């Protein structure tokens, strides 16, 4: 949305600059046939105005694109850590509550894989002095709901895992493609295939449940 707004501003700026040319160069008065003076100079100044306006607007668009596609490393660490913590908690919960063998196996895999990924991410965060949260962030409300679920638990857990892994794949793909910290970028690239594998497995379970 930010990029669309700035692109619109670029178009508007062009229109304003062109309008300046029109205002600075009124048509000749045919009734008096008075010659226009300093026409070349006026056109040159107006052209410079257009060029400067376009350059500034283009720079704004470029900056907006960079901002929209590149995460702050600290933000990535915080989100990935909290989501990973929640995956482990929900995995342990599911392994204890479900009677479905496939869901139990998947839940145990979540505990193992996300604990390992969290340990690796924490090591990078410590080295780079990024904050590494130990809480579950906004995922806590989902954990609370799953704790209370009874007959609907399996469906609720599977649906949540599909959504969570779609978000995780998107987050890690963005970091792998556009990350500015080399270690985090490498970590995201390394972890991404495993997240995609998780997503494929839980989608298969979801499909079979339907």
C-alpha cells in the first residue's frame, strides 16, 4: 500500500510539473501578435523542474520498495523466536491430547525441529546482540484456546498449524531473499526447506481429515 501511494505521488508530481510549464508559457495573443520573450529560458527552467521532481519521486519509490521487502533483523529474530516457541508449546500440547497417530507424530516433529531451530537462532541472536524473547507473543491466545478445546482439538490444532506454517514460510522466504544480516539470511535459507516440508505434511493431514 505504501508503494502504491508513493507511485501515485510520482504521477501527481509529474502532472504538477507539466502544469508549471503551461502556466509559465501562456499562448500568444493573436489579436496583438506580440512575440513571446525568453521562451527557451522558461522551457529550460520548467524542464529542470520536471527532472528534479521525477528524480525525487523515483527515489521515494525506490526507498519504499526497499523498506517493504527488507525486514529489520531484530524484528525477524523476535517474530521467528516467538512463533518457534509457540510451535514447541502447541506440539507438546497436541502430543498429549490427540488420539490421532498422524497428528501425534507431527506434533512430536514440531517439538524436535522447532527446538533445534530455536537453539540455532538464539545462538545467532546472542552473537549479534539481538533480543531473543522466551515468550510466545501473540500466539499465547491460540495456545489458551487449544488448552480449552476438547472434541474440536484435532481440527483446531491442524488448522492452526497450516496457518502458522504458511506464515512461517512467508517470513523465512522474505528473510532468505532480502535479509540484510548474513547469518540470519543463511539461517532462513537453511530452515526454509524444513518449514515447507512441515507445511506439506500438515496440509496432507488436513486434507485427509476432511
